[in-house]
């Protein structure tokens, strides 16, 4: 059992109320640690610490901030295995995937460190004699960051990287299920000399901590990754103080396979997109659309691949598919399958929870005959369930793909170059994978359109969301 403490103003602290809660390994339902159950007063202390640290941190030369981030990244590299094991223990993904997550988290710190030194302003030619116009870019201020459990470390790095690089200080609230990764990161940052108050990590009551971040005037921006429902709540709450908001919300990714696609590649892609992280990523394929002429062949191949998946505890090196996060997630997958079957879908393989093991395991599942009225075709399942529908024409596929309030990621497989352009231009999504089921990379701007979010993380403009542009107009003699 690991007993975590919160990190506030450079001190390792318990909640003022002394309350704690247990974290659970979803592979067996056993408690693996405790974390403080912080509340309003703890969050207020963290905000005060972030506000106090802001003036000095924001004035530090960007080069120094960048060097510090690089050193933290190096510490993370040394601690890679420990971090990966922690992720697997707290949220269940296979160790190989956890190692991948640690690697990309390190890359997010490095990438943003490299960008920090290029927060250029501009000198703008004036239209009036004697005027000089320029812009400077300054950190937005102390930031509140809230993340989910499905990528506990890379989500943290995606937010902390650009925030700290830009000169912002941070109050960070990890998901209750996975406090370890962010707290371990804070520990490494502290050892590298990150000044007290620059990063604060608070665990506990989400509504109370979220409420402080929204209502405290010192917090100038909120960056959130999580469900669309909570994102909307935060957006409403932020209106009173017109806080800057970055939102990475839910998705409902279509995965389209055209008849000219390389079928084996498309199956490999569908496996990677759907079953990675047990189907618990916001860019996971949710709806698979296959052109009629190849639907049967695709389904057969997908079924065989799914039946070969090794399901088990993520710490076992043979495991390819771990558990879902908790009993609620298991119930949702079950509900979606039940609803689909009641509305006419057929179960090709899987279809229910695994009953022969403890923990929260759902069988990798393929459904055919999926129709738009089914929950699985409209809401994120966040589990290893792959519903397949067929389509006749390209126009029909695009219309079906766009028929959703979400707009995070979409995928399609084709070998026709013209179609590749037509389709990616027509898809109303922030991220499109053409013959590519794993588009996430630090070099690419990650984010959604429609109800999937506001802003982008990573990519060439990753630090921009944490900077304000100040326009300076100078009248000279
Ligand atoms: P999920 O269903 O994947 O857990 P959530 O959107 O509920 O997604 O959670 C994402 C993050 O948002 C978590 O850190 C959670 O604790 C936090 N959260 C949930 N409700 C609130 C709230 N009302 N205010 C602030 N944060 C919240």
C-alpha cells in the first residue's frame, strides 16, 4: 500500500480534514494505496501557493524554465519503469501500453520546453507616422488543471508541459482513481528544484476543488480533460469570471473502411484503435462503418483478431487487454451491448463481463447490424465493444460519420488518393487518421471540434493556449 500526500506550496500534506480514500487495482478489485481526500480549504491553500509563486516563475527567463523541464524529463526517463508500473497498478492498462504512455509524457515535457523559448512577439508596421506597434506574449497566470484516469501521466504532462514552459503556475487535480502518476511527477520535479508553489497537486472532492478553481480570481485559466458533461459544467462556471478554458472532452470516433482499403491493415488499425487501453481513450473507434461489399470479410478477420487477444492483469507481460476502470464502466459496456442486442444487433464474439476472474474485465466484443438508434452508436462506451454497420457510398459514410455532436477523432482506410483528400476534408473532426489508427503524437495538435472541446494540446502551437498577447502601441516624438 502506498500512502500518498498532496503537494502544496512545496510541502507534502494531508487534507486539513485528515480524510483519505483508497485507490483500487481494477485487475483484482484490491486496494493499492490511499490518498488524501482534500476539499475546499486544501484547494484554497494550493491556489494561494500558485498565486504567490507566479510572479517569480513567470519572470524567470524562458531558457531556464525550459532547462528545468528538460531535467525533469530526464528524471522521468530514469523512473520510467516505476511510473509505468504505477499507471498499470492504478488503472489496469497492459504494462507495454503504460511504458508507451510514460514515453509520450516525457516527450510532451521536452516538446514544450523546446517551444518555451520561442514565445515570439511581433513588431507591426503602423499606418500612422510616429507610432510603433508591437505585441508581447505573457503567461496567462496561475492555471487550474483537471485530468481523467485513462492516461494519468501523459494527460498531466500535456498540461503541465505547456503551462510551466509558458511561465504559468499550476494547481493540478488528478482523477480520484489515479493520483499516483501526477504525485510521482511532482516528486521528481521537486527533486530537480522546481520552486515551491509552481506546481501543486491536490486530491479529493472534485466538486469542491473544481469550485475553488472556478471561483478563485487568482486562477486565470482552466485546462480540463474529461467527460463532455463535466466540461460543460466547468464552462458554465467559468463564465462569471470569463476564465480562459481549454477543454478536451468526449468523442465518438467513426472508423470507416472503404472497399479499396488494405483489409488486413484496416483490421490491424481497428484492433489498435478500439482495444487499446481496453477501449478507454477519447479517440477510440466507437462506430465501425464498412463498405457493404467487404463487410463480411472484414468482420471475419476482426473476429479472429479479437478472439486471439490475451485478456488479463496488465502486469502480466502477455496481456494485451486489461480490465476496465471500475464496476460502473463494466455496467456501461454491458448496458450498451444489451441495448444493441435488443435493437437487433448480433454478437459476433464476446458480449459480456468475464466471470472467471476477479476485477473489472469485459470480454472484447464485436457486434454487427449496428444502427444509429443504439446507445453504442451515439454515446461513448469506453469499453472493448466494437459495433459494425455497413454503408453503400462515400457520401453515405461521411454523413453517418458526421451525424454526432462530437468531433474529436475520425479514421478511414482507403488506397485511393483523391478519396483520401475528399474524405478528410469532409469529416467534421479535430483529428483524422487516414490509414492511421494511432495519430497521437507530441508534434500533432490534439483536440476536438463541436462538443468535443476547445483548444489543442501538443503540436506547433501547444504553448499558445497558456499565453496572452499584449498589444503595445507607442507614440514616439
Ligand atoms: P470520467 O467519467 O472519465 O471519470 P469525468 O469528466 O467525470 O470523467 O472526470 C474527469 C475529471 O474531472 C476527474 O479528475 C474528475 O474528478 C473531475 N471532475 C468530475 N466532476 C467534477 C466537477 N464537478 N468539477 C471539477 N472536476 C470534476
